[in-house]
C-alpha cells in the first residue's frame, strides 16, 4: 500500500485539536456529534493518504458549523457560513 503526503488545512487541524481538548466540557449530545465529526475526518484523511480523493474540507467546515449552531454556539469556521 502506498501512502501520499498530504497537507491538511490549518483551520481544520486547529479545530480538530481544540475540540479534542474541550470534549469533556461539551454537552453529551454535542460531544457525540463532535466525536462523529472527528472520526469521519480521521477516516477521510486516512483514505486520502492511501491514494483516495482529497476530503471536501468545505463540507467538514459546514458540518461542524451546523453542530455548533444546533447547540447554540458560534461557528468555528466563520468563512464557511455560506456553505
């Protein structure tokens, strides 16, 4: 199996790590949604590294903004509001 060098957008990396640190402070519902988001992101990056398509970063940004909005929090990706 070959692997590809990938560059993940900095805002995605930052939010991924920040949410990991905040996980225990989130509501149960939001924590589960964040875990799903982080898991899907990890899988998409693994697939990409294995030669698959680059993840749709905009979709990950929009998905996280939806999670935040549903929990009454501000968007973590302000530039993705139009997605």
